C-alpha cells in the first residue's frame, strides 16, 4: 500500500520549513516531499490526511464551525472589480495593515518568471496587497519557508488554501510562539489545485505556449471574470471561467484534492466563497455581474474583525441564509457528504485512504441521499478499474 502522506500530500510545504525536507517534481508538475520515517511522524501531527483536523471539524453543520455567515463585498469599487469575487479577503488584508493590527501579510502572487507558477510574498503595504489580487489556480506551497519568513518581533496575517490553513493551525497549536506572531488565518473555498500539465493545456486552448505567455489571469476584472493570457507582443486571448475551470483546470487536480474533506476553510478565522446568484432552474449563475462573497466568520476574532471593517466602511455585510449554499456550492457539500462512500470504495479495492475521523464522516453523509452515496461508491470503483484513480 502506498505511503499515505506521499499519496495524499497537499503540497503545503510545511515539512520543508520545519524539517528541511527536500522536494522533487512529479510527472504532473507537483512538488512532492522526500519523506523519511521521522518526517512521517511530523505529518501525522499536521497533515490533513492524518485525521487530526477532521476530528476537530464541526460535525453539527456541513459548512463547518462558524460564529456568523454574511453576504458581502469590498466597498472599494476597484477592489470589488479586480478581485476574483467580492474582494473581501483583499479588503480584510488592507484593513489589517492600515489599522496596524498586523505588520505584514503572507500570501501568494503570480511568479515573476513563469506566469502560471506562484510565489509566496510578504506584503507590508496596501499597494503590495493590491498587486497580488486575483485567484491563482495553480500549484503553490505557501508554508515552505514559513518559519524562515516570520520575524519573531512582528505580527502577521496568513492567506492560504484550506489545506494550508489546516496544517498551519495544527502546527501552531503545538507552537504557541508562532501563534503569537501569526494572528489571523484567512482562506477561501477551494475545489482543487490544478497541475502544471493543466496550465499548459489551458495555454494551448488560448493559442499560446509557455515561451510566448508573459501573463495569465484566471479570474477578476469582473465576476467571475475571464481567464486571460497575454503574450510578449501584448496580444491577449480569453475564455470564460466555466470553460477554463469546468473543462480544463478542474479536470486535472491533485489526487489529494479529490479526497479533500475541507474545501471550505474551516480552520481559518475568516473564509470566503463565491455567492453566486441562482438561475430559475436552481443552478449557480456564472453570468458576469458585480462580485459578492459568502463570508464565514469561523472564530470570535474573525467575526469581530469583520464587524470592525464593516463599521469603518471598508466592506458591506448582511446576514446570509446558508441554505442557499446547497445550490451555489453544491460540489463542496457533496464532496464532504459523499466522502465516506468514496473512501469505502477505495478500501474495498485495496487502496490507501486519508485517516479521517469516522464520526465526522458519518455526520456529514446524512445530508446526502442514499442513492447519491451509492452512485459515488460505484463511480469511485469504476474510476479505479479504468485507471483514473
């Protein structure tokens, strides 16, 4: 049976920072850690596949622990327009710096060398933050140098994928000094991390290649915004979000992403998703519109911060009916609720699986009709037989 921590690695990079583990690129372009026996014991403490995070999840609500749920967006029209959806995370980061609540923000931006790659940066001004706006539907490892980045005399906010935040949250629980430096954890709803191969196919569809392309924008400048690539001569090509994610990027994500139990940022102080409008036939509406977020204040600290920014005029907030999420974020609901069925199929076929807490899985699956769970079970077996898993 394969090593669980290699097979279900999320690529967060934390083992590289803490243990100086080395990484190699696999065939799909993902960086995979070279784990020794000692580093595996470290993974047992922080890796989402180890189960400690799942045991801490809120089993009473499929959408995770929360203090409040809001509908909202950045009041600054430029941020709202250029960010991937409502611009809440950007607005929060700007406020944290402007108010002096933190000294810097650790987050991700487009690589200055290869446009579809990413780099982790430390922003100390609002201008720095604004330069990083927009989603990066590509490989990132924001914890790879986290200990080397953090200055013991400074306060930070960290923005990352749900799996990054989960690993950092668990690590900080055992390392209170780091917890005193990183004061806010911010995240967003995530459906998976596309491979480097997927980036190249995307460019091919946009009539470009890696040598020609100097810039790629996955979303933003509208909501959901177009995926756009620009070549060295200034020529641009674009496609819709539904085309880029639905037909290319979303079809080729990490193996661990297919079996992720937390695509909703449950361990962040604040996590955001797209608050899509709903069509008459009860589907998410991806027509271009003014961006808006569904915002989960998952901790008292996160909720207090959001209210503070709202009162200052930085963001608009109103209470949100999370029941609408079963329509607009159906994938997140069904992935969580169908996880036990998928893992049962994997085990039946002799495959290794993440060690998720069984009581958490049982509580989630109650929200998925039995026929849907059966379909996911047999669908997983079919993909295994066809060599797709």
